[in-house]
């Protein structure tokens, strides 16, 4: 299997798990710094010629990996001039989060191992997988608590002017990644056809397999109305967070975006429900392609997705 095929398979079901959304949620703004780069890199890259040397070398907080809420806030700080004391306070707030980045990875790896074994065997041990998901729930909630502590410390390190500037930057980055409104035209068959076509291309589904997969997707695929509710709710939660962050009183533990009502493993659970019906229909070679495409999934991406940052092209290969 070529690297190109694996890359294609990894992004295969961006739209299948996108809850009817268009799949634009994984895209970065054209001017955003690459992941892992220091905040402000994008701004430096697009700065007008003649920008002062002092502005280019001004001290910034150390970069934070990922694309979740805290990482968005840190990148938005690249547009804000911070004093040395503020930068030191920001770094102190983020260091515990950096140090605990891998916490929960063992729980996710156990889930992955059991899921991949079931895919290759042609039948998932759903009882074992759901036990794994309970551990993932606990790990994700612990990460949310650490993020809330870090965001509260970031809030305390900024003055009112800086908080408004950072909030504006976060809102712009989120808007550039958020899914567009869900189309309501077309029936179920029309909605699932592109997903079946992509599976057919990458897995080589037979005509009979295509019919069976289409029937599975028709049952699991959310309606446009259901998908739009998710899109609207994510937008509302982000707007509520930004309003609170820019205000005079703020507690990250009380904002919905870090404590949504759904279970943290909901995205993974949708995977399990789809895969439990898909893999019995596949040949051993097809199942191996599915397993290979899922092997590189990242714990950090899953944790961020559970917080509302569902980056479809990275966390949803082979799911409804």
C-alpha cells in the first residue's frame, strides 16, 4: 500500500463523520502559522516590508502543540504585544499542560489496539471496546480540567485590552475552520452516495458491498436538520466563550465549550457503530486497508475533538 493511498484513506470519511457538514472544519486560515510554530509566525510572514526589527524579535510565549481551544488562544497572542512579565505568566500557565500532553494516551492506545484487532478479525469485540471508551472518557475529562486551569491562568495574565484582542483573534481562526451551513436539498440516497463512492474507490467495494454500505449509512447518517443543530451549537458555544473571556469575570470551568453535554467519546462511539457493521462485509485485504488507515490516529486530536474541535480530516477515517 503506497504512502499516497494511506494518506487518502486517512482522510476518507471526513464527510462521513462530519454530521452532514461540508468538511471545511479541518482547514487553517491561509495566514495561520503551521502547527507547532511559535505564535505570531503567520503575522511575521505577512508583515509589511519595513516592519521594525524590534517587533520581529519581541518575546512570545513558547508554542503549544495542537489545534484545540488553548492552542487557538496562544496563537492569537501572536497578534498582541505582551510585556515580559505577561509572557512569563503565560508560559507558567502552559507548562503543566505541555508536561501532561501524553496523559491519557495509554487509554486511547488500548482502545486503538482492541479496535484494530476487531477490524482485522472481521468482528469487533464491542463489550471490550466500550470498556475502553469509558477510560477514554475519564482521560478526556481530566484533560478538560487541565485546560480550564490553564485558560484561567492565561486570562489572569492578560489585561482587558489584550483579552479583547486575543478573543478577536480566536474568533477569526475558529470562523475560518467552522463548517458551513448544512445543505438541506436532496434525499438520504443522494447524501450518502459521495461517501459510498469514496469507500468504493479506496477499498474496491463490489456492487453488492456498495448496496450494503449505502444501507448502513442511510441508517447512521444524520439528517440535515440534526447536522445543522450541531453546527449551530458549536458556534453558539464558541461565541459564549469569547464573550466571557473578553469580560471582567471569567471561569473556564463554567463555559460549555469545555464541558459539552455529550460524552467525550461520542465521536469514537460513532466510529464503533459504523465499523461494527462495515467490517463483516469486507474481505481480509479490505479490512487491512481500514486498519492501516486508522493506525496513525492521534490521542491529542481525539482529545481536542471531544472538546468540540472535530477536525474531520484527521480524526474520522472510516466512520459514519
